[in-house]
C-alpha cells in the first residue's frame, strides 16, 4: 500500500472537501482516514490516502493538488508515509 498524508489548510469556504475528494476519486485514490475541523473560520483537514490504484506518479498528484488549492484559496500539501516512518527511526 502506498500511503500518503494530505493536509489542507485555509480560510473556510463552500466546496473544499468536495473539490479535493472529487479529484482523489477521479484519480483512483482511496481515502483511508479523514479528519477536518474549522476553528474561527479557518479550515483544517488531514487525510490518509492509498495511492496504489492511481495511474499518476506521486509528483503529478502533489502538483495537481497544489494547483487545486491555489484555485480554491487553500494550501494543499502531500507527504509520503515513508517520510514519517524514517523520521521516527532516527
């Protein structure tokens, strides 16, 4: 399984979750876990996804999500699970 952590942060507005989840579904990326909160008008979401079935490489997915974030006024970051595992080994 190729797990990836996706974070979305920015001013709350209608359609953030829909836009991100639609992109993921269209690229055959399965959402394994999702958490979102809104604090004083600021939206924060963290997702764990499985990219095993996606035909696109990680770099393309990351760049396209960054672009979607810019279009809807939020910051979207993608990080591979391996980064977190290696950080905790040191």
